[in-house]
């Protein structure tokens, strides 16, 4: 594995740790929702990195579908927190 990928995985791991801390210790529910949205964005980036490493284009399709579903989930959480179901 190239040194650039090792650096990228290290940075993504740190970002995952920070978003997990925000999810666990968020003082309010919206803070936790933002942490969860950040975690889904990081997960999408990880899937794209795996597509690059394994040279599999299907992982890019999976990342796209995951990002769309994560976005819809965040919209649903925001609507629920706003009180307008």
C-alpha cells in the first residue's frame, strides 16, 4: 500500500474517532445528529477509498446509494426534531 493511502486512512480514522466522540457526548440531540451525519460522510469516503484500493467500480455505486440514504435519514431526523412530521 502506498504511503499516501496510509496517511489518508490515518486521517479518516481520526475523523471517525472525533465524530464518534460527538455522537456519544453531544450535549443536545441536534449535536448528535450532526455527528451522525459526519460519520456517514466519513463512511462514504471510506467506501470510495476501498473502491480505489481494490479497483472495483461497484463500490462507487454502493457509496452513492449509501450517501443518498444517509442524506434522506438526516432530513428525516431534522424534520422530526423540528416537530413537523
